[in-house]
C-alpha cells in the first residue's frame, strides 16, 4: 500500500517551494517594471513627433465647429521630419551600444544605465512601426521609402556640417599661419639689423699686402742695397805710378 502520510510531507514541501518561487518571481518582475518606468528616458522629448501629432489631431477653435483641414503636403513634411529625427536616434543608438556593452562587462556602469538603453531600443522599434503605418496612411507604399528619404536628408545635413567645420578650421589655421609668418619675418628683420657690417675687414686685410708690394717696387726701382753693393764691386782700380 502507498504510504500517503509519508508522501504528504514531501508534497507539502514542494508546493511551498514552488509557491515561494512563483511569488518571488512575480514580485521581482513587478519591481523591475516599476524601476524601468521610473528610469530617466535615454533620449529627450521627441519634438518632431509631437508636432506631427499636433497637426494630425488639430483641435478646432472655440468659434469653429470643425477643425481646419491640414494639407497633406504639410503632414507629409512633418512626418518626414519625424522620420529624420528617428534616423538620428538610430545612429546614436548603434554608435553607443558597443561602447556601453563593453563598459557594462567591465563593471564601469550600472545595470540601470543598460536598462535605460534597452528601453530606448524598444521605444525606437515601436516608433519606426508607427512611422511606417502613418506613411502608408498618407500615401500608399510610402512606408517602404520614407526612411530612405529621411536617411538622405540626415546624411546631407552631416555633410554640410562637416564642410562648415572644415571651413572654420581652415580660417583658424590661416589666421595662425599669418600670425606665425609675421612673427618669423619680424625676428628675421631684427637679426639682419643686429648683424655688424663686414665691408671694412677685407680692406684692412688687403692693406698690408698692398703696402709690402709698393715697398718692393720702390726697392727694385731705386736699386736698393744690393744695387749699391754691385756698383762698388765693379769699380776699376787706378794703376800706381812708378
């Protein structure tokens, strides 16, 4: 026979264990959800989305019975700007994710920051779906190409911004080079002004040689001691008288 009394204790223990684990899991999930809701959003206010929704659900003025009709061109332009802002945020998320994951693995950032980032990713996925649905509602099959057009807009803005930065950097470099060139020229001119004149030295060095050559010429022309000795040696003696 089965000992039901002996099995009661293990069954009661298992039921208590399973119940406690389920309670703990439920409380943990609720606390995690409440904590994620209380976290500060990763991105700021989505101004372009707010503008589009305001145009889409424009309320009538007190003196009007119906709200004024917003042209489709205005709604399309507002939705395109909303998609462009979504592209910028997607680029920011893709750029920040590897670095943030690396910091999280090293323990340099807390789990709260990672949860904020994951929440931002989910919000962006939902935002992209909403934009595609709104685009298809305004124009059939526009949802397939709206983000391509928005990406071209964003890339054009990035290119123009880089060109402006390069132009500003070029102006700063040109101003620095003009200042540096003026400083070099000033130093060079000071060195030239401080150098003594070297034209008198060669004349002084050449004077002794010139004087010596003149003296030699005088000696040769005048005969000199050697010439006098030669004349004395060639003088004839007179014969003696008886």
